[in-house]
């Protein structure tokens, strides 16, 4: 399956060659700032490139910033979780800031690529010991540290459905669809398929 376009923003905040790729953590950026979601994109990248000691494989805000290779571990969810998880940070300054639809599209596309590549099931999970896709707030580590991301505005049902749809269509590539997934999503929505 074709990988979505990624901009490269490497960071030194990662652990080398340890990722077992068992699940995908969904975070939102939560700068706490009172500004539109997209404004969190660059400051989050700078935060992860600086001495925060933290990182994410991808930061998504209408575009995708690749910060850590899949084979390495990002530092995003405490201790051993980092070693078996892929991480996405989606821009959302506050718990009540709406997510940008394009960010959700790109995040679903990235998840679909990972699910196919690493055999991760496209299901929502509620324990970091399971395989699938987990919200930071739903993990044991997130709960014990009081995390609320990605929060109640994250459209889980739609998101998981979208990942599954993209996996299905992505597996047909290149003979039928030529990999233009966002266009495909648009067509499916146009004809009334809920994705
Ligand atoms: Zn988080």
C-alpha cells in the first residue's frame, strides 16, 4: 500500500531499533493554547526536536511530519510501551478543539499502511498489552498519568471504519486504484458510504 506523503523532521529523541510494532498509540498535541488546531503543528515538531526528550513517529496537522523511523521507538507513552508501539500525534490544542478532517484522513491512511505492513488488527483496544489501535487515555500508562488525549471529540467509530476501508482499497493497488486514497474517500462519501 502506498505510503502517504511525509515531510522529514528528524529528532534525536528516540530509542534505536527496538520497535516491535504491536500497537498504534493515538495522541493529540494539547499545547493548551487558545488557537486553531493547525497552529500546534510546528511547535509540536520543535518540542520533539528539542530537549523535551519526547517524540512521536508522526505528527499530523493537515500534513505529516515523519520524526522517527518505524524501526526505532519514539518516546511517547512511558517505559516499555515505547518499545512496542507506533505513535501518532494529531494537532488538537485543547480537549474541546475540533480535529481537522484532513488530519483524521491522513492519520487513518498512516494507520492503514502500518496495519497492513505489521499485521496490526484495525481495532480499537483499551490495554497497551493488546494489539490494535489505542488512544493514549485508554492505555494503562495514560490512565495512571491522567491523560485525556485524544479525548471525546476523536471519532473512533468513523476512524476505525476508515482505516479498514483504506486497507481494503489499498490492497487492490496498483491495478485498480493507483493509490489515491483521499480521492477514494471523497468518492465513497459522495455515493453515501460512511467512511
Ligand atoms: Zn498522549
